[in-house]
């Protein structure tokens, strides 16, 4: 009985599922040149951990209670990151080193646990923690209490326009350059930029600083700051030869090599069919539409949390609590977008990666924290505005997908997506892994191992600046 269970043969679908999920959640490093940095050093790390704990425990002065608490918290974070390096998955990235991305995932888990802890505090306790971190926060004021917004919008002068190019405009520009590096799609970046300005209009009744003059929103925000940042980010992507993400990753019906030109009927059939029958390959339209819509909602929720947190807990945008959180969210967004893109466009990937899962929980936990401690603020919510906002985001998502399909159809064939890439280091059907799993207790190599090895050596010798795993370059 035991031998039968141990030699259970996995189906090809199970093997493909494990293979594709491993490529986004536990990426392996290839072409290692400095083997020292990729060898396991568990015993060395264990010795370092024990010696560090002994040094902290017996050599430092513990006469100051507040200093004990602060150093204890830092030590817990430090040693939790060590455990992260040992136990957590690499994620989808391997550069500059997998250990860095394991620590990034560890920090996201710590932040997730911190938000859970905050949920069990009251408002006075949360403020006490903030005052302990920075006593100057006792005297902080809301920006909306000392500034006026959307005043005299009919007065448009060069002096007034130039006065808006402050540190926040600089932050807008570089923020969107970073977002373009993460999303890698002109269509999605421009759609997110425009829908964010619409989001400000719908939530203006809750956050007064969302009120802006029309020329500030359209010219300064959308066209100059956001548009310039998107352009810079995409230019950097091309300069670094980073693979562009094709979020509308599907083939089109009624298209062939003999008729590659624009075909309006194919686009209509693509969006009018919510099943697999009118499609050549790729994910279903319903999954594509709902997936990108959820991506937009999550993106907007994360950005809204930034403004609600600093409004409810009263700290300025220039405070480290604000820009530190933005920087941290930006770092964990990189593997999150990569994993979500693979899940959305690869039909063999049946689940999201762990970093993507944790990021989603963090976004909703932040929103729950805002709602719990800002009940006076959210009691003024106009439900009709929120419903219109949800419908507006869904409609703009449809327009975005329609536009990307039209662009790809009209301007030629796109690059291959993750499930079609010929440069993938694994065969698309996962036959080598299937034979490995199906051998069970038999440790004999598969019959085609020689051919696989020769194919692997030819692949490594082939000149390629960006290796592709799961259809996405490793950069």
C-alpha cells in the first residue's frame, strides 16, 4: 500500500501547474558566475545568529526601558529577515540576488502582521505608538486645515502654474516613472493615470485636498507629471531591454498570416464572447477583463490608503511615515505585478504567487484600519459616488482593453506571451518534469535526459541578453 502511494503518477496538468507556479514563486538562478554567493551558508548564518544574540543580550546597557523596547523590536525584525532568507521563496526575481527578494517578502509579512496587531488597538493607543516613534507628531496638522484647494481656477497665469511645480510635482513625476517600470504598458499606465484623476473627483467630498483646478488635473498632473513619468519609465525599460508586459495577451479570431491587417469583426467577437470557443489560445475574455479590473481596483485602493492614512492619523506627506510607506509599497509592488501578470496571462498558472497574495491582504487591511479609525470621516460617504466610481473604473478598463486589442491588431503582431515563448528554459508541456514526478520511487533518469541536456546546453550557448522564464525576461 505504501509503495503504491509513493509511486502515484501525476497527470500532465498537475505537472504543468507545479512547473508554472514554481517559475513565478520560486525562480531559479541560471548562469551563475560567482558560485560563492549562491551556495548555502546555513551553518555560518546559524553561528552568526547565535553570536549576535549573545552580544546583544550580555554586552548592551539595559537600564533605559524605552531603549530596550526599541532595540528589541529592531532585533526581532532583523532575525525575522534572517529566517526569511532561509525559508521564504525567491519570488519571480533573481537579480540582484534572491536573498534580497526573500527579505522583501519577509518585510511584507511583518507589515501584514503589524496591521493585524493595529486592528486590535484603539485610536488613543495607535496615536501613543506614533508619538513614541516621533514626539513631534503631537503638533502635526492636516494639510487640508492650513491650505486652500481649487480656489480662483479661472485665474490662469504663468506664475501660478510655475508655483505648482513643487516637491509634490517632482514626486508625481518619479512615482509614475517607477509605476511604468513595474507595469510596462503604455495603455495600462495612461488608463491608471486618468482614472486616478477621476478617483479624486469621486472622493473629493471626503478628502478636501483632492479638489484641484481643471488645468492642474489635466495639464500639470495627467499630461506633464504623469505623462512625463510614464514616458521616462518606458524609455528606461527599452534602454535596459526589459520585456514589455502584454496585458491584453491573447490571439485574435479571424486573423491569419494572409490577413494580418485590422479586422474590426475579430475585435468585436473577442469582446462579445465570454467563453473559449471563439479563441485560439490564451485566457478567457471574462478572466482577462475581471483580472485587469481587479488590478485597477487594487491599485486605486492602495493609492487611496496613502491619503486616508495621513488624513486620519494626522501626519504630513513629507513625514517618513508617509514617504517610507510609499517607498516600501513600491518595492513589494514589483514582484506583485510580475506574479499577477503571470497568473493573468498564463492559462497554466492556476494561482497567484505568495507575494501577490500578501500584497492584496495588506491593501485591504490598510483600508480596514482606515475605516475602523476614521468612522467620523467615512460616515460622510456618498454611496452613489462610490458606485459611480466602481462603474467608471470598470468601463475604462473595457476601453483600455479594447484600445490595446485594436492597437495590436492594427499595428501588427505583438511579441509572444509567456505561454508561447520559445526562449523558456522549460518545455511548454512540462514533459521532463512530468517524467520526474511520475517515476515515484524509481530514481532512474528519464529516457530523454540526454536530449534534454543537449537542448539545455544549446540554449545556454545561444546569445540572449535577457533570459525568459514564464514568457517574461528576468530583468
